[in-house]
C-alpha cells in the first residue's frame, strides 16, 4: 500500500515538472553531443595534423641545410611576416591571385558575408578605421538583415508552403498533416538539389583545385553560416570573369540563405515538431494568458486575435497551416 502511494506520488511529481525534466535531458544531450563531436574531430584530424607538422619540420631543416647563409631566426622572421600577411588575404606566392582584395566586387562579397554572419575570414579590415566601421556596420546591418530575411521568408512561405498544402487538402481531401509532411520533404529535396548539388557541380568546374566533395562542403558551410574560410571561391590564379563571378556568388549566398530559412520554417510549422518543441518550453498558466489578453485589449484587436489563435492551436492539431481569425467574435463581445 505504501509502495503504491509512493509510486503514485513520484508519477505525479514527474508529471508536474515534466517540462523541467525534459529541459534537463535536453541540456545533458546537447553537452554529450558537444563531447561526441570533439572526440570524433580529434581522433580524425589529429593524425593529419601530426603528419603535417613533421613534413614542415623536414622542409624547414632541408631548406636551412641548402641555404647555410640564412639563419633559422631570419627564416622564422620572414615566415612570420608572410603568415601575418596571409591572414589578411595577401599572398607573396608567384601564382597567387593578382587581384586586389578590396575592389568593389570583393568588398561587396565581404559585406554580404558580414551581414549574413558567414564571415569566411579570408579578408579582414587592415586599418583601424576599417575595423571601427566594420563594428558599426555590423551592429546596424545584422539586425537589418534579420528583419529583411524575416519579411522575405514570411511572404514566400505563404505561396510556397501554406497555400499548396491547403489546396491539396481542400481540392483532394487529403489530411493536412500528411500533406504537410510530404510537402516539407519535397521542398527540402528541391532546395538541396538547387542550392547544394547543382552549385557544387558548378564550383567544381569553376575552381581548378576543388573536387565535388570540397565544393559541396563549401556550399553547406556557407549556407549554414558557419563560414570556416578554408574554401573561398574566386581567389584562384587568373580567375576568369572574377568580378561577375563574385557578384554571382553574393547573389547565391543571399538566395540560398533565404531558401534555407523557408525550408526550416516549413519544417517548424509541422504539428509533430510543434508538439516536440513544447516538451521543453515552460508552460503558461491560463490565468496569466487571460490577464495578458485583458491588459492588451485596448491596444489592438490583432494582439487579441493572436492570443485566441494560440489558445485554440491545440484543438486544431490536424490543421497546422490554417490561420484562425477570431477577431469578429471578440469584436462582438467587446461591443456588447
């Protein structure tokens, strides 16, 4: 009897704090995933780093033996200066690109990587004035870019996601959940094909020292805004149509980022993912929601409609893309 009562109390305790337990497991899972990534990267890349270090030591030793008039200190000073210049995008190699890093097309490409937070790092401001302007430009430009992308995605997703799902549901009578899942998968496949596989094939042709895997790697690193900077297009020796090529890459990055956000938003609107996300959120009390509505009913009727739509969202689980508009009901209640 006591054991059953203790078990029931434990179950009630777990159900009461279910969101907190789910959040704790989420944090633990994320930390474990970080550790897993560190272990895999270390085990895969550390041997290659060791081989590269040994090779560089041998080359340095051989070079000093062949040039006895040059001391090791002088060589290291020269290499240090060369590496510093390379970090700023300037190379002393004979087959390096003879184009400037700060002409208009290169600066336009740099500005797009800054505003999209990709930041390859291959070209950085050299002067103090350029660094100060980069800070101010980013502080204003990054929120501006987020606002721009949000507005564009909000308009595109109506025609690309919501209306097609409603059309197949109304015209053919299919379930909205099934149609939404199939549509999301198809949209993801089309986006991956148009912005990953096809551009990767183009880059593998345009860039002499890139294979298809390296080109696909660049596309993914760029459109996910990771921007490691180990692969940057248009920096090769005697690149043909470099200015036009740079402008095309800038347009590709912006359009690809918009496409990625549309796909992510489409998947986020799936009912199954909404239910999964709610497991980790703090649940609001109904009384707090009602007080929040009353406090804002004099500000705008649109905010009341949004609150009512969120309260009825669970009741319309099978209609994840239908926008509920109860403003008329509330107008009547308020007028009465």
